[in-house]
């Protein structure tokens, strides 16, 4: 009988392991039959190992381990290992559960079987090691654990592989998520801002710094990446919620905006503190509760200071390159030529203004549109001039100041200097005891009571409510109706109101108004007050009520925060306005709006905010 070679023994052990694992892991009652079938297959396939002794060694080793240590090992009656002499074993036939007298291959039993003592059960094999989770599975588990930490849960962390490479993968995920939210928040056309991506990535450096400090304080180097990775994973949820609130909730809380901004900032920092505290507890950092609390406060304070000091730049922003190229194709204004013609244009416009009518109050109309970047303000100012000329008899008592490339050679510029000179000249022609000035201003506005004064290629001095009040005071005009159509125009009221003045604004001091667009004919308030209301009544206060109702209806339709137009009526101006209205003919003709197709469309289309 041939001796087994080392290679044969290795082959036998390989077959043994394959079959033993297959058998011991099977929970089915027919496992013995499966074992027998697979053993036959292996027996035939490994016949080339050479010699009957090797084949018997394969089978006996298989049964020693696989059968005795399986749930079905009770059927084994005698198993011996013939390693020394390679003797045939009667257990081969003893273990079969068939009625046949032969073995599994119908071999005749040995003539002189050697009795073999029963082997005592061997100790149970250790369970096979669990398969290591794939990188993708580990990534998903880490993200899920981070989301649970962000919700202040207690996920299990020991089974996670928190390696340095995972930190950079999660960092890329966070940047991609921020990039997606930024892309959705910006209107087309869009452009990518590399500086925005860099500013977002910068916030990961302080996180690594904080992780390094915590690892050194705890004398646990592995905390460097564990803390950093789980903080980034938790930030995937917390940053997403913060972005959604900032983009979709805060813009609707215009009332007490500064309070809500601070409340949002404080809530985010408290959430960050809770996340850091929970993560430090799960990682077992700084076993002392007091030291752990101080560490959480220090990390949160670091993030709070950085988020306050470093500007939050969007990764995607609106692309204005097409507009800039279009502006570059337009011939540039020569500032010296434009300003040198202002004396001539203003003098010509003032020369056509008629003096006061003795014994009869007269209305003087001045339109002021200082923003030359959008054409809607020019259209609104020119419409107001024509409307008052036809409906209220101001054809010879009107002055229009507009910043627009289309009218720069025809009309005086809307500058503070021209308005000052124009109102002084009109004041000298008015009777201060009876005549009334109607001043209509339309532009973009700001919270600090300032109107935007722009015209590409030219520069102007700021124009705000205190300066307007001073100009009106210097003009000597007593009776005034002032309408300001702009965002935050309610901030003008305190500077302009007095007993002889009616002040009307398109919005509250802390609210925006709507409707400015180059393809629009009016802003929302301009359409409501000029085109709609003043064509129904000659009362400026009644017209305000009509306009406010229309604006509220349009803003409700568009689901916008209501601008809430304001009015401040002086104690004496009402009686003076009634005296002037009494001089109007009883059959005052309708204005331009009711004669135009626009009158058939009382509801304007949706436009962007008038900012």
C-alpha cells in the first residue's frame, strides 16, 4: 500500500475543509445524505492523489470532523483514524444508513475488520468568522449612524471601520450635497464658483484640529479619525436641515427678521453642541462629565466663531455674463458729456412749467426714477406723468427725472442735485398757501431708507430719506403728497411725515415689494395705484385703499410675504386735498390705463422682488 505524499495530505485537508464547512453549516435534516453525495464526488475527483490509503485518509478525516461535530453526529458509531498503518476501517460501512451490506461504493467489507474504540466527542469547532463588510456597506452604515447621532440617538459604533480614507469620502459627499442644494436654490443661468467650494471645504480643517486635540487629551490616537468621521456623517443631516430652513423658511419670516436670524443661529449652535456631546459620550472620550462638557463647548464655540466670521459663499451663483456682454455692446456713456447737458435739459423742462392759478389750488407732479439698470422704473415714471397730465390737469405742471440710457439725451437725470434744483424752481412758481406737490418716487430700496441711484457708466451720490426731507424743506413747498414705490419704503415715513404731508409707501419698513422686471410695465404697487386705483377715484387716500387690496390679493396668489403698503396722513393735508379736488371738473376723464389693453388684465404676471 502506497504511502501518502505531503501534497496528498494537503489536498486531503483542502477537501476536508470544504466539506466540513458545508456540512456543519447546513440546518436541514437531510444533511447526512448531502454529505454522502458530496463525498462521492470529491472521492472521484481526487482519485489522482494516488493510492487507496490517501483516499481513505480523505474520507476518514472528513467524517472525524464533519460528522461528529454536526447536529447529526449521533449516527456515528465507530470512527477510527488509521494514520499509522493505513489499515482499512470498518467504520466506513458502519456509518452508512442504507440496508446494503457494502459501503457507499458497494465494496465488500473487509474480511478481518479491526475493532475500533469509540472516539470521545471532540470540542466544538469555533463558529466561522463573519465576512468583513464591503466598503460600500460600511459607508452606508457609517452614514446611518451619523444620522442617528444627529437625531441624538445611540447607534452602535464598535462594528464600524472608521479609517482615514472614509473621512475624505464623507467630506466629498458633504461637498456634493451642498453643491446640489446650492444648484437648486439658484435661478438659471448658473455658474460654478470655485471660491464657494473652497470656503465650504475650509470648515473641515478646524474639525481635524479639534479631533487632534481630543485625541491627545484622551491619549487615544484612534480618536482623531473616529471623531472627525462621525462628525462629518452627522453633519450630512444637520447641514441639510440647516440649508433648507435658511433657504425656504427664513425668507418668509420678514417680520422681526433680525430676531429670527438670531434664533436660527442659536438653534443651529445648540444642535451642534448636542451632537458633539452625544458623540463624545459614544466614543468614551474624557470619562469625566465636566471635562466632556467643556470639550463639547469648546468644539461648538470654534465652529460658531468660524461660521460667524467666514462668509458663507454659495457654490453656484447666477450667471450674469450674458447681461454684461449685452451691456458692453451698448455704447458707453461719456460722463462729462452727460453731466454737461444737465443744465440745458433741466432748464428746458422747468421753462414749460406754468405758474400758480390765483385763487385756485393747483397740483404739480414730479416723477423720480433713479435706478437705470431696470427699465420698469422708467416706464412707471413716464406712465405716471402722462396719467396725471390727462386725468388731473398737470400737463403744464409736471417734471420727470429718469435715469435711463434711452432718455439720457431727452430728460434730466434722476439725481439728488437735479431734484433739489427742480423742486426749488417749482416751489418758486407755486403758491405755498394753496398749491400741492405730488412727488412719485420708484426704484429699488434698502432697509436704511435709501433709494438705489444707478446708471451704468455714471456714478451718483447716495439718495436717502433724510436727504429727501432736506430737499423738500429747502424748496419751500408746504402741501405735499409723496408716494415711494420701493422695497422697505416704509422706512421713509418717519423722515417725511408732518401735518401738511400725505406719505404713501409700497411696503412696510421691514418688507419687500414685488414686480420689478425689465419686461414689466409696472411694479405691483405701481400697477395697483397708478393704473388701477387712480383710474377709479380722484382721492389719493381712497386710491391707496384700492391699491392695498389689489396688492394683497396678488401677493396671496403668488404665495409671497405680504408687503403691507403704508400710509401716513397729516392732520391738515386732507382738507387741502378736498379743496383741490373741488376744482376738478365733475366729468374727469379716465386715465390711460382704462383706454389701454392692460386694463383688461387687472392681475399682473409674476415678477421678481422689487429689491
